[in-house]
C-alpha cells in the first residue's frame, strides 16, 4: 500500500461524513477535485462511488462533481462508464474541465453554481479556494511546508486547519484540512485515525520538532501528545480541560478526546495537578504543571 492509498481512503471516509450532512442542510452541494499531475482518476472514481451510495438523499436536491486537470479526456470516459455501472441519478452531475486549475477552477465553480452552498474541495498541489459556504478543503502537497500552507489556508478564510505528513520510507506528503467548523475538524481527525493501518505508511506531526513517526491506529501512541501538552502548559500556564481539548484539536494531529486520555495519564503519573482535586474530569477543571 502507498501514500496515495491512504489519501484516497481518508477522502472516502470523510465523504461518508460530509455528504449526508451537506445534503441534509442544503438543496445543493458541490465536490471539486483539482490536480496538476497525472493522478486523480482513482480518487475521482472513489468519490463517485461514495456519492452513489447516497442516491436516496438526492431526491429534490443536486450534487455536482467538478473535476479540473490539465487532461481529462480519459477520465471523463472512465467516469461515464462508472456512472452507467452504478446507475447514478440525474441529480448527481459530473463536469470535467481540462486546463490549469489555477485559471479554470474559479470559472468552473461559478458555472456549476457552487456559490452559497456547501463545497468540499480535494486539491493536489493546487492553492486553496473559496466559493461556497461553508467551504472545506483537503489539500495534498509536498511535505515540509506546513507553516506556509496553514497561513495560506487562513488567508483563504479557513479559520481552523490541521496538517499531517504521511511518510513511507523516503517519500512523504502533507495532507492539510481547512474548515471554519470545529465539528468538521473533529470529524476529519476521527477519519484520520480510523484509516486502515497500511504497512509502511506512518503519520508525522509537522509541528513536532523531533519529527516522531506514529503508526496509524484508533488509539494512537500518546507520547507525542503528552510532550505537546506539557510544553503548552509550560508556555501558557494553567489551562482548563476545555482549553486543552481545543489546543489538541486545533494545534496537533490528535483528536480532542485524546487530550482527556493523556491528561488522565499525566495526573496518574503526577506530572500535572488539577483543581478541584477530586471529581469528574469536566471541562472546567484546571490543569497545572506538577
């Protein structure tokens, strides 16, 4: 298995969450995929198969798939065959646009009527976009540039962002997620750690100065988060459990729920203290360095 396999599964898992939510809250929604290299066909087909599973949710609604790449001829033919195989409804429309995403993507989204409706973008080596509301983006890019990518996401209006590096031997790629919804960010994190454990592919937190590699697991190794929480408490001083959960969600590759698990272990080890000293570890409990 490869980094590309993990990327594809991560997108499929997130689409399983995003699609029913988008179709429940709006009459129309848009999924856009844009890339500049030869990749994309497998991802586009996988996305189409996910959408076909929600055909019953499309009655009275419209889901538009927009695919933008330098060459889309073979892709268009392949997806037509997939649609025929799946018997997708007319409410699921697929548009392929050949050309440079930087110049063609905004026009393609405008033509698809993406503005004012939920929009999820999956972009490979392409700058973040806006154009739908709410807009979310999964961005795949070369590893090592998380700080710049995060600033670009914020500049594009994504107030919450998470990044993880996928590492396979000497190869690595950055996967970044941008949104304005904490609920969506938590959903992405849940999908991130639910991905099947592919042999040879591991995660790395791009904010970890030591670059520790982590196995993909529903219960990730707590060591990196332990270090990050202790460093945060050293820098920020006492924090409530709610604040530590928020820090974990927005500043690390871990889920908010992982913060509670690690804080509980830190309390047991005497590395931190709590106020009040007893009772449930509720959101208003204040954690301090021991």
